[in-house]
């Protein structure tokens, strides 16, 4: 069997599929072609001529009922394969609620497709013949159905893309990967935007997105609504000393139905050692259908959007959701479309139900950050996951799995993650992430933890957020000294003083956020100064850090030595020393 260098060359798919496939996926720009060719060469067309029945694989994060893949299928001759495989909950330990969410949403989606007339081969977690990996299940389906072609949508992970691309050779069948039209920006468009730029700045990408969509744009020539691209200066409020009054309205929780309860039973039986908690079936409240996800947007728009902007960065004990949308799991499973979320928010602005500062902030997260992060993931290639720009090698402390720590902020944030598989952005960035950054944890280790422990974890979004935004590890090999990050222009390192300002965690803590040495010194504060001392040479050329390093220079040399000693002792106590 010879291998085709150009995946389009032997493509025998139907004209509609070929057009989509060629244009969107395989007609690659030079930059993306170079990137994709890093994967082993594939033979995408084999002896099959795609005239017979086809097998379409739908993965758990591809539950888009308007996907081009579905439009390309013939319900009477083609079969859809959906697989609940243990490997996906075990390659990184996956929170029980994340696992239940994926499987229950898949079962609901499969039932909906069946009602539309599609033939489904659905492999359940507890099916005795389940071999528990995608490739072995595809092998069984290929042996049983002898399809002339395998189809799927562009996956959410390099690991899966590799696996899909191996099928043409393994099964001697044509494999067609179709575009994921859930996103506003294709992988290819992002690569074109990035081509030739020295740095990738989200803000510039975001402005292009605003122009392209026309969201919150007015006049001719179009200018941003309110004459500003963003209103972040007014969006960094804390809850002061007294806390949120009245408390923010709780997001809608979706009671588990019979299907979800069955999934919970299967997960408890087949995967009893997953991390996280699900104390009673009713503790599960995530949207598992599109209808529920639509109700969840409505609830956010009516009850929390108006305060989303101002309190985006605020944290408070026992207030896990604050005014956040809590829509990322439904978005990442593709139960929701990003456009409909933005348009719902703009509608609220037009009806004067939410101020511009909140609506713009929300839209920026969706069409700006979310799309930018995905673009970076595919642009940078599979090697991105191995980057370690700050050369950190520490182990993840055990308390990330148990929550047992005397740091009140960590105890509260981790307990919340175990209970509900959710933490809002600032908790992820400035508590659990900040700790890993400044204490010296290995970036991939903490990234794997994030991938499994949150209901919305999918590699394309977890990895650049963790490696790039939190760990400042994603410097391109060979880039100039001082320019250490791609996603972030500087590390989001912060001491306990920041946490004290933005939350009430420190009030109930045995440590003092103002102290940087001694037995009562806050570990965040010790590690923050130690981080700056350790990384001064590496980061000094970054202008955005000048003030921080000026403050380091003002510390007496003996005090600096003491900080380093205390930080080393803490690292030892927490088990962070090199792996
Ligand atoms: C270390 C770390 C890991 C993260 N891992 C994930 C992850 O696995 N999955 C995930 O969806 N998000 C991840 N994020 C981004 C962000 O924290 C979550 O999207 C957000 O907290 C989800 O909650 P929400 O729906 O209430 O979001 P809101 O704060 O209400 O924001 C609205 C929406 O904007 C999008 N969004 C906001 N910020 C980002 C961002 N930085 N990147 C991508 N989308 C964004 C999400 O879709 C979100 O639903 C991570 C952030 C950090 C710092
Ligand atoms: S004092 Fe330090 S460890 Fe304690 S809650 Fe505040 S920031 Fe966290």
C-alpha cells in the first residue's frame, strides 16, 4: 500500500464532502501544511471508492445537531458510531461529574439522532464486548459493517487527530475529516491571521472578530459601540469587606433524568476510582441536552449577565459561580453555539437589560479568548504540550487531589472543584494556577490536572490556558530572550495580597498574606517573591515586569536569601521538589 503525500490526491468522497474537506481541511496554507505534516504521513484514500455504506464517528465533544457531518450522511445506508470508552476517563484522571456529563450528553444526543432516522451503533460503558479504546472499537465496527469510508469531524485534540489519521492505514479505508463549523474562525483562518506576526495578541485578534461578526459595532465605517473596544478598567471590582449583597442568583441546575441516573450507575460500577465527588445522584446538575443548555443561557442572560463585567474577577467563599455564565461545558460539548450566546447577550443590551461593560466583556470571552485559544492550540502543533519556558519541574502537591491543606484559599477552591467540577476563571488563574506557577510545578503536570478536574475540560482549551496563560511556559523554541510567553505577555504571578484584595479567603486563614518570611508567612507571598528572584534573568527584559523587579531590588540581600530558604522549605513540605 503506497502512501499519498497530499491527502486530497486520492480523495474519492462525494462532491459535497470533497469540497468541504478540500477547502476547509486539506487545502492548507503553507504554514498549516508544515504543521500537519509533522504528523506521520497518511494514506487518506485507499481501495474504497466510497460508494458503499459509510461509518461516521461522533466523539463525545461533538454533539452539534447541525454539524456538516450529519448533513453529509445518508440515514438509510450510513451508520453513526458513538463510543463510551474507559480510556478517555483514565488517560488523565477525569472527575466523576465530567465523565457523567460527557456520557449522559452522548446518550441523549444519540437518542435524538435515532429519532431523526439515523442508524446508530452505540457502545455503552458497561457493554461486555466494549474494548474501551476508540481505535479498537472502530476496528470492531469496520469488521462488522465493512464501510467504504470512515468520516468524522475535526477532533478537539491532537492525540485524537493522530488516532483518526492512523485509521486509513490500519483499516485500509478512506478517511475523511470534516470541518468543525461550531467555531467562528477555522483553524486555517487563524493560521492566516497569525502568519508573519511577531507576537500573537488576543486583543488584536478580538478586534478583527468584532469587525467580522459586526457584534457591538455601529456606524459607517464601523466603530465599536461606546467608542471603546473594551471596558475592563471598570470591571475589576471586589465585594469589599461585606461580600455580595444580595448574594448572586444561583445558576439553573438540571435535575438528572433516568438516562443520567443510569449513566451514574454505570460510571460508579465500571470506573469506581475517579476523582471528584458526586454525593447522591441529585448532586449532578449539568445540562446534558440542547434544550437544557438553551434554558441555561436564558437564565444567565436574565439573572447574571448585568453584573458579569464588574465582578468578573471577584471571589468569595461559598459563592462559586458569582455572576459567571457557567456555559463552558455545554459550549465545549457543542450543545450550544457561540454565536447564539453572543446574540442573546446583545439582545439583552438592546433591550437595556444589561450594560455595555458586561455585554462586551462576555462577548470578548467567547469570540475573543475562546477562539484565540483554539487557534493557538492548532497553530502551535502537538509539540506545544511539551513546552516549559520557565524550566519548572516540580511535582503536583498531593492536596490538589485531596483538598487537605491549611491554606484557606486553596482548601475552598479545591473543595469546590471536587463538589461541582467548576471554578470560575479567576479561581483557576489566580488561586490553583498561580500557586502552581510560583511554586515551580511542571506545566504539563498541572495542565493534565486541569483537563480532568473541570466539567468543561477539553484539550484544545485547557492546554493553552494552562501552559500559556497560567504557567507562562509556551515560548516558541528559539524566540528571543525576555519574550517568554505566547498566550500571555507576562506571567500572572501574584502574592497573597492580591488574593486578600479580591476575596475573603484570607480572613479565615492561619497565614498572613502580608508576610513573606517566617512561620506565619502566606505561602503565596513567599513563593511570589521567590518566583521573581528565581526568574529575574529570564524575565527582566519584559517591560511589563519592570515595576515588579524594581520591588525585588528594594529587598535587602539577606532578606532575599531568607525568602529563598523559606520557599525551598515550603516546596519540600508540599512535596513539590523536582520530578
Ligand atoms: C488554568 C485554566 C484552565 C482552563 N481550562 C478550561 C477548560 O478546560 N475549558 C474551558 O472551557 N475553559 C477553560 N478555561 C477558561 C475559563 O476559565 C473557563 O472557560 C470559564 O471559567 C468557564 O466558566 P463560565 O462558563 O462561567 O465562563 P465565563 O467567565 O462566564 O465566560 C463565558 C465563556 O467565555 C469562554 N471563555 C472565557 N474565558 C476563556 C478562556 N480563557 N479560554 C477559553 N474560553 C474562555 C467560555 O466558553 C465561557 O463559558 C481555563 C482557564 C484557566 C486559567
Ligand atoms: S493568607 Fe495566603 S494562603 Fe491564606 S487564604 Fe490568604 S492567600 Fe491563601
